[in-house]
C-alpha cells in the first residue's frame, strides 16, 4: 500500500532538511543559488560553473513546498510530492559528472497536473473515484521530458476531471487551491494547481491541459506563460480526457524561453494519439530560433474584440490591455483594431444532434483501456461510487444521460463541418487584413474571490482556439488592483504557426518584463 500524501511529503522534506544540515562531501563550495523565479538557463549555468547541484536544487524546492503549500499561506497546489525526487537528482548529478547533462531539460523539476499518467505517482484527475490509480507507464509527454532529463517533482491539484475553468477544487485534495498573488482568490481552472505552484516557485516549469481555457486561464491569473498548441502538435496519450475534440496538453512557465524549452521536447507524432500524425510535416528544427527580442518589428496584429464581452469587462483590465496595445506598437507592431472575423453569427451546427463524442465517450474508452488498474471502469461507475466533489455531480449525471455519439454519427459530421467553417472564417479574415496573429485579453475580469460564482468570470478562451484547433499563447501583460492581481494577453494565430506566436510573445515579454513574483511566497533565505 502506497503512503499517503502527508507521509510522502514529510519524508521528502525530512530528507531535504537532513541533507541541508549535513552537506554532501562531493558538493562544491558555492554561493547560495536563488531558486525563486529561477530559469532553466540560469539553473544550467549555475550547475556548469559549480554553484549548484541537482540535489541542492530539488532540496530548495522541497523546502519551499514544505513552507508554503500546506503551511504559511497554504497555497494547496500539490496533491503528491515525488518521494524519490532526491534519489533521481543524485542520479542526474552522477551522470553529469560522468558525461555531462543528459538532455536539454537536465534536472528541471516539473510540476505535473494530476490527469497525466506518471509511473510511481497517483494519476486521479482530481477525483476520489480514481484514488490509488498508479499507471505502469508514463503519459507520452511525461516520458519525453523524463528522457530529456526532467524530474517530476510533484503532481498538482486540478478542477475535478478538468470540468471547471473558474476555480481549482477537487475531491482528491481538501480545500481550494489559492492564488499566491492573493490567497483569497481563485487560480482559475482547471490547471490551477500547476499554475499556482509554478508562480510560487515550487518547481521550474509545469504541465497543464487545455480544453477550453485550462492552460491559458490559470497562466493569466498567475502571471505565467502558457502554450496551447495547434491540435495534433502534442500528444494526449496517457492523459485523462475531458473532450478529445479540443483537449491539448502543454507547458506553463514563468518565462517564454522556459515554456519553449519544454515545448521543443514534447512536440511531434505519437502512434498512441493518431491526431498527432499531422505534425510530421510541421516541425521546425528549433522553436528557440523564434526567441527574437525585436520580433515585433514589422508585425501586423489584429485586435480580436469578438473574443470578450465588453459589457461585463473590468475597466481596469481593459486599461491594462489598452496599454499593452501601446506597448506592442512601441515594439514595432502595426495594430489593426478591430479585426473582425466576419460571418461567425451565420455559422451553425444545424439541427441539434447531441455532443460529438464528448466526456462520456472519451472517459469510458480511457477507463476501459486501463483494465484492472483503475477502481472504476465507466462513467456510470464513477457516479455510483459517489466519490467526487458535489460541484461536479450535475455535470457527471448530464454526461451519463446523454447519447454516445461516435466519430461517424451525424452529430460528429455536423461538428466537423461547423469547425471547418469557423477555421475558414478566421483564415479569410487574416488573409483579408494581412494579419500574422490576433490579440485579446485572456480574461476580461480579475480573479474572483474563492467561492464567488456570481460576479462576471471574464474567461475569453473558450471559443476561438478550441474550435479552430489553432494555437494560442498567453503572456503576462500587467497587473490591476495596485499591482496585486495579474492580467494576461493571448496571441492567437494560424495552424502550425507557433514560431510566429513565440516570436511575438517573447518580444513582448522582453520589451515589458511585466511578471513579478507573488508576495505570499517570498525567498526562504
């Protein structure tokens, strides 16, 4: 029987504390490394010049987790800490001494969302109904980052089954995950645990999933960079599905460069996710080549006002966005405002035929594929177990009551036609206006207070990227409420054109440097 989260955490922290009290003889003498807001490049430079070992880096993160996740501000972002993280760090240190870094993500401690299968760690999608499920293989993306040298440091809390874009609460971990910029406020959903953990420097980078919002929304609420890629560029194999028509997996980080470093490793085809076969023809040699500081010079970018509801938008968020447009212009971009996608209102799905596949279809197939390793095997069994948060009960029941429409049904044919028409409308607008990308505020309202589901939410991410399958990158654009609450901006572009979006996001980040760390989780030293 595996130990509980509390036992695992206590053991990991005890090891770290003992190691600090009695430094390893083989470790070089060095000045303390500043782990808060650290970057992959900074970590690797410190290791190469002898100021840092992988063991020390992991220890530092474990100490911050011990001080701030369940204690202090009680961010409550993590479900489980990897009890073998320090052993894995020691192995990487040994391999480094013998032959150098094992890969581009050498000793990158990662926070991984609870819906990613991870060998040796529970993968429950935030639900008590899947408690105890430990996969015998890694999700494809987890396997890729491990091969590149990364360490899965912890599994993060999530909105149960990734249902909610608004808050991060589940039945597997008591209580809400809190926004480290204001612990009375939400992290958005569903990847809020990863976002809060990365914002609070519990790890270097993280993994989220995004069906309608769930990488970009939490990244906006926590002043992070989040990449939702073109559908088919990253695999979903080994990830608990919400809706495979729109599910995308990807990185969340404190900087564009770090997000791109992870992105470079994970893109490409996976035979266990057939949609990724299309990526073979669209893989550039290096996404890092798009990290160009003056990349906005000569850019032509449209303001996609259709993405947000101006009637309920927070005036201060809109002021920050207006200033962001001025910053884009100052960096050399031409702004087309408004850039209206014409004809959207006329595009319909026709007669309602129920959902195309959807949660019931996808979760039943996923559970069946796990065999006896999972405690429940169908959506009906999840509902019968009663092991879920009350807030998701109605959605579970509605999904179970709905039809199971496979890919060849009229419902899916109608959905395919609808999505293609939306893609055509977006592309026609970009051609007509000679646009390289669109921009819009990722959320048009500030993070809600925890428990508040009545004030305007402000989520602007649900339609354009999920419906078209085109990529979108969220980047911090400033703060509201006296510099306390983060606000973010989305770059949205053409299929397979991540290099352009990365170039724009990086150039904007380098011109503005809006991100600053949250006040609730300061340096321990």
